[in-house]
């Protein structure tokens, strides 16, 4: 079956592609910034305690990589790494896999613990 890579880098909103006998693979990397007005103590605590710096619209980083499949970035760390969701835009209600891309561009999938982790 042929594969078609759909570049999501500049696309926003709902997208519908209907190709017969073709696998459509969303590709590219986007950033999901939050409004600067959403900054609060909780987000600062994540930054201080866990080095997870959520991205706000007053400090959007420039990405110098392209991903296949599609990744939507929501946070960064002090080591040059990024945290995002794989395959769809960031959404706390989503069951999309979460990934960490380190400064060497190695991608690691972060397993979700739905029960206390050992």
C-alpha cells in the first residue's frame, strides 16, 4: 500500500484526506503555546521541580527538526529537549502518546501510568 505524508507544519484545524488504498501519515512538527495570561504558580512549580517549562506565546522556541510522524510540542527543558504528543495536537483529554525529543534528536515515548508506578 502506498504511503502519503501529510505535512501538518502549517496546517491548523480539522483536516480530511480521503485517498483510496493509501496510508496517510501526518508529519511535521508544530508548537502548542499557551497564552501568557495562563502563567501561574503551578506552571512555575513544574519548571522549578521537574525542569518542565511549558511554552507560552511570549517565548516560542524555533524548532530545527521535522518529525515523522507528526508531533505537537507543548514544553521544553533546560537540556534542549522537548515534550509533545505524537499524531495529534496537544490535548489533556487525549490518549495520544507523549514523547520526549532530546537535544540529539532521539525520541522516547513516555509511558502513561494509570495506577501508581513502581
